[in-house]
């Protein structure tokens, strides 16, 4: 493949990322149609249930007579089944496009190679694997969801300069968070929330901080709020139970909530694997876990995480609740305003090889 092919595929990645936070369980897909050394069509999957990238790219071509002489680039295998939209592989075939370049095969069981096979059987030349690892990175949530049968898990916390995530608190202490990071970092966290399907915190954090877990400092959709209340300790009046946003509470005994709250009854020995299985069945493709320490440690101990995002602020607590520890080294570390932000990846769950 040529450098020009790589340029076109990276443009597909760039377009695909525009759909982050809007496509729900669908993948992020961008498409470029090139005639010679000129792009004549582009498109990306905007939202769940809407037209696919290939459809929009083909529609954008002003002179359809050029399509049989053009190359279609797409970061994920064109679909081959009738879902909310007709198969893209069939449309490509009908438009007479004779060459298709794909970065990644689709792991979804209703496609999984069938789209590529349909195109090849129609006589089209199909090349697969261009910038495969970069393509995987774009759709890492989608790949994990289908291959591991669970949501993609992002751990997130903020720790002080001396390694604490909270002060020690007594029952009578004021409700509310002890902020470690600044307003700019908290705005970034709200942006992250718009990009994931769900957000999970432990019962103690709900009671101590009374968070809203919604998006107030960025434009986008609220994630589904999730918590586990094994012992029925959540009091009335919490923001999490205000019914304003889709919320899921895992209870060991029946509880009646109002508004947009769903109660799921679980056993006392309910495991994280069972939790993630329930969320998978609810079609929650990704979850950001924001604490507390016990919940974060459980995910780390079980190896049930894919990436972690850790802020380190300048605040010093001297004592309190120690931050979780990750054995791996950060894959990226940046200075973000007045804080350090480190990104980690769990290589044990890396599916791209």
C-alpha cells in the first residue's frame, strides 16, 4: 500500500472519531472515496440508527459516474446484513465500485467477514489490514464489547501529590467531594462522560459525595448512571436517585424508584463479571468507573479494566484514603493545566494482536 493510501485511511479515522459518544453500540466508521489523487466523497456514521459512513460518502459524490473508477476507503468492514439500514456491501456493489480498502474486519457476528466476502464474490478487489492497529484503537470499545462480551472499562481517579484520593471521613462529616483537581480538569472529565455509555461508582462514594454524575460542563449526552447497593444503604434525596437521568441500581432486595431509574435484583455474592455481563446485555458498550477506592481496587484485582486515566494534583492531604496502585507504567503522561494526567492500558486485555 502507498503513502497516499495511508493518508486516505487516516482521514477515515479522523472522520470516524466525530461520532464518538453518539453511535451507542455501533462502531465509529469513516469513509473516503478517492478518484485518482483527489477525494470526491466523504462520510461518517453520525449517530445510532442513522445512515452508515459508506452511504453518506457515496451520497456526497457530485459525479456518480466516477464511482466505478474510484477507490472506497473505510476503517471497518462494510456491513452485509439488513439491520436499521440496508447492507453497505450491497450498495457498494450496486454503485459499481471495484476496489475497497479496509482497515479492520468487523467482529460483530452478523458481519464478521461476510461483508468482505460479499464484495469479493461480486468481483470487487478488497484489501484488508491497512493501518490495522490504528483502526483498532479508534474502535477499541466496539472490539472489546463484542470479543470480551462486556463493556470497555475505563478507570478514572484523581490523587493528591502525596498519593491520596480522599480524606478519612466520619459519618457526621459534611457531604461532598474533597476536590483535588482544578475546574479545567473537571471540565475534561465531563467531556469524557459524554464519550462513554455508562458511569459507575460505589455506594460509599454516592453517600459521601452525593454526585450528579451527569454532564454539566460540556455538550453531549449523559451516560447511564450505575451503582451497586447491596445492603440498601442509599438514603432518599440523593442526586443519583432524582430520576432525571437513566440510572441503574443493583439491589439485593426489591426497591421501588421513580423516574428513569431501573432496579436490578442481584445475589449477595454478585461478582464483577456478572455485573459486566448484565451491562453487556443492556447494550452498554463502555463504562467509566469513577470510584471509590474499594470499587477501583476490585476492577484492578480482577484485571477487568482496559485503560485508566489518573490525575495527580498539587494538593497534599498528608493522610486519608490511599490511591489505587497500578503495576504497569503509564503509556502517556502529560502536564494538564495545574495537574499531571497519566494514561494506562491493560495489555492483558489488548485485543489488537
